[in-house]
């Protein structure tokens, strides 16, 4: 048996929802961060189309989570920009939020019942992801020179807004799991 055949038999590769989805999502994430114009969001769109094709039996639930995550992400990042807490890099904007970041939020919504489902598995995990994971993500964005966070107030605003958004996404992801 070849190495590829052995790899395909591994449980993480047996379903789209685990490693294949995570790898494709990460490719879309990196594309958005590295190619901030149309290319990065275009790659994320390809991921979303592939995801909806793979999950075609649950496409309404998946699309609902993608749209909710996108709308919440737009609201969150516009609020952070309008209050001066965060300054983003990018020329194509949705309000004050760059398109590349909106695309990342859409991709995140597609992972909530799958490869990143652990982040919203319990309310405690969702709160931890929001309060700690949000600032860590934006810290990474600063290191990649894609945004600037303005002082401790900016970091607190990120933590609080992400916490609120992840509570809503926790509720939506877990409600949608019951609706299957």
C-alpha cells in the first residue's frame, strides 16, 4: 500500500469535516492575509463553494452560519474601525472593514460545525475563544502588518466584541446541530 493510500485511510481524512476542511480553510485564510485585493477573498470563495458542495445535504444550515459569521464580522470590524480601536490595511472595503477580513469571517463560519467546532463546543470554549482568541488573532494580524490595534483600549474592545460574537456563534452552531 502506498503512503498516499495509507494517509487516506487515516480517520482525519475520511471526512471533509476534519483535516481536509481545515487544510482548505487555512489555504483560504493565508490567501486573504497575503493577497488582500481580490485574489485572497477569491481563494476563500473557492473554499466556501467546495465546502457547500461537500455539505450539500446541509447547505441551508451551513449557509446560515456563513452568513451570520460574515454579518457579525462586518459589524465587529466596522465598530472597531469606527471607534478608532483598530486600523486595517486594505483598499477594498466593506464599510470600514477590509474585504480580505470579511472573507476570513465567512470562512470561519463554514468551520464552526466542522474543523473548528471545538471553539464553540461549549459556552466556556466560545467565551475563551472570544476573549483570548480574538486578541491573539489580531496580534497575529499586527505581526503580519495587516492592522494596528490602538493601545489597551483597543485590545479590550477586541476581547469584548469577539466574546459577544462568539456567544452568538456558539448559540447558532449548536442550535443548527440540533436542527439536522
